[in-house]
């Protein structure tokens, strides 16, 4: 099915452009808005107010002139009215909505579009240190990234997802020492983790896995601390993959800093490139990059005085690797404590001659876990954080995923576990899922009476009530919500849409009977309910949330 919403917008803006052309203002902004008051119509344009200053005329007068010049297809627009202070309100013809409804009923994948065709995105997210289980901030980033990828793909774009494994440098040594201490404790010899090392019951779990795996092979107990750290990190990455799988998140590529940057020589090559381009200088025995000249707060050390490359060199090497792969854009989702590093990385990109628009960072802000409005105590098992798997065990995948995208990424998120566990309308994901289950129950009852939503052309003119047109408008605009969410990398917009659609369906279902209605009315309303079910299922799927048939 052709997504009518895009054709409608094109037709309306085209007609407005022709009417405005007489004013000789080629850059006049032709925009369409949805009026807050539904009685004002389906769309409104403020173009007259935008022209008022240039034309030195009252916006209301300009709006009246434009309306008189408008040539609109009566099968598309039934009414055009002027409203203060200068809006032009447009009401679509009922046949438009009926046509959309018929199309949805024959298109299970409704919402799929090609608006981002040709767009290639590399999306890196989560990328947690391989030193312990994933926590709730990692979980939020996982849902954000996965949902963004789904939205872009259904809009015709290509997305490759990537997880960067920071498994090199001092961190690997420290993790090896921490694991060595944990192995000693498991074998009955008390030993503390090093200062700044890794603790928690999971370290003993890792130690037991190591001892089980190396049983009967004493030579493996003589691994160097660094090698032991590498073994432990590889095993933790396996844990992280398992946790993400349970969360419905998969990555096309897991990129190892140790193997693909250091062992390959790419870090050394990058350092040489920076020097050859004149972007570095020597100071206090170390080598610095001139990031301060390209927008960062300060210059950064790239080669320490002991000859060891600083962390930022590996990160620059990694992003050079990304940018050379030919993507339209490279996007990272990072945690809330990386603002300074982000500025340095953007400065490095600029210094190396890359367009700033190629690289973007989204910040996933902190998550506070609440229960009954009170902050949840930290995990007893891990000591310092609540793990993703612990949260999944308490609220389930659907509630966890839905709650993590209820707010924009750059907003702090309060996640109330008690609310997420409720099987009532107070739980927002239950409210939406229940609308889907309610329709499934309705369809089953109708089928028992021999009433089915036919897929061939039929008469929908029996749909005349305000509540039905609210639903028809929501259904028609679904593809535009998908595209707008994809372009902005903002899956929380889909949560807003789902809530509106579910609320409008619950209102419709409360006011209008289907089973007891006259045959032609029942058939039309049943088709409307089936279309709502399709959209609910598709929209929930873009967030990785199930659409249950019964609850």
C-alpha cells in the first residue's frame, strides 16, 4: 500500500505553494500542523503569519487572500477556513479516511515506507566496559539504540549496529588482578582486590567459571595477569551478549579494541597520522593533540610520557575506522558522564577534516529506580548497581523496554518498578497492550457470530461519529509518526502516539457497540477495530514490545 499521508501532505503543501507564489516570497515556509482543537479541522498552516512581516499586512487578511486563491481537490479537502490570528484550517474529505482504512486492512506491514531510502547509519550503543554485568543505564541505551534502528529500517534506511568492547590498556590489567584475587578467595585463600579494582559477587562467579574450565590443566593457572584479564573480559562479554539477547537486542558487530585497534596496529598508524598532519606537539615529555583549537575545552594527551598511547588515541582510531566505511552518518549513544570526551572527539574529527554533521552523539541520561515513589536500594549481590537481568526478572521485557523509551534520551528517567508490575491502566504499557488484547477478544466474539473484517473493498460510510474520525486520523498519521521518530532518533515519540491511539480506541469502544449494531455499521466498525489492532501491533513491534492477544 502507498502511504497516503505522504501524498496528502505533498498535495496540500503543493496547493499552498501555488497560492502563495503570487506574493513573490520564494522562501515562504509552508508547514502543516495538527490543530489542538479537533473541531478546527485536520490540518492548519501558519504561513500567513510568517508572511505578515514581509508583506506588512495583517495575517488574517493574508490568510483570507490565500484561501480564495487555493485550488483544492474536493475529494481531498472538504473545507478550508480562516481562523484568528491567521491560520488556514483544512478539513479532509471523509473519503480520504475510508481509503486509508481499506488500505490498512490489506497491508499487514502498514507503516513501512521509503522516506529514508539510501540513508546508511552506523549506530554504536551500550558499549559498556567488559568488567561486569550490564546495569540499568546500559539497559536504557540498549532499548534506545535498538528502537532507533528498527524505526530507521522500516523507513527504508540501512542501519548497522555495533558494540565497542573496551578490552585493552590498564583496565585489562586491573581486571586481571581483581580476578586473580577472586580466584584466590574461591580457593580458600583470602585476598583483597587491588585499589580501584572490581568487586561484587559476580567476580567470585567468574572465578568459579575459570576454575571449572581449567580443571585438570595446571598450566592455565600460570596465566599472566594481563592474559587472565583478557580471559575474564571475554567471558563477561559473553554474559553481556546473553543479557542483551534476553532483552531482544542484537548487534551486527562486536568491535574489540584490543584485537582490532591495538593488535592490528591501527592505533600506531593513527598516532603517526596525527603527527604527520601537524596536529600534535610535545610538552612535559608527552605528546598532545591540538583539540583546543577545534572546539574542545582543552588539548588532550595522545601519547603519555611513558610511551603508552592514551585512551583517546584508540577512540580516534576507532572513529576513523567507522568514518571510512562509507556511512551517511555515525551515531553513538553514550552515558551521561561523557560530555568532555564528546567535545574532544568532535574536535578531533574536525581537525582530521571530516564534516561535523557525519558524527553525532546522543546522551542517555541517568535512570533512577523507584518503587512506590521511593528509590530502590542497590543490588545486594553486585554491591554497587542494579543489573539489567535483575530488572528484567522483576518487571519483564515488555515493561522494561517500554518504560525505557517513555522519555527522550536526554531527560532523566524515573523508572517505577511497582507501576511497571501493575496489571492496571496505571501501567502505561498495560494500557496500550490491553487495547490490542481487547480488539483480539472482540474479533474472536465476532467470528463466533460469523462476522469477519472483510479484506475486499467495502462501504465505510457508516463510520460517521467523531470518535471514529479520531481513530481514522490517528491511523492515517501513523507512517508520519514513524518517519519523524526515525529522523529525530526519538523513539519516545512512538510511546506518545501509542498512548493517543489506545486512548482513542478505548473511548470509541466505550461509546459504540459493534456486536449489537446494524450489519453495515457493525462491519464498518469491525474493520476500524482491525485496523487499530494492526497499527498497535506494528508500533509496539518498533519498540520491541509484544502485542498480546489476551491479558
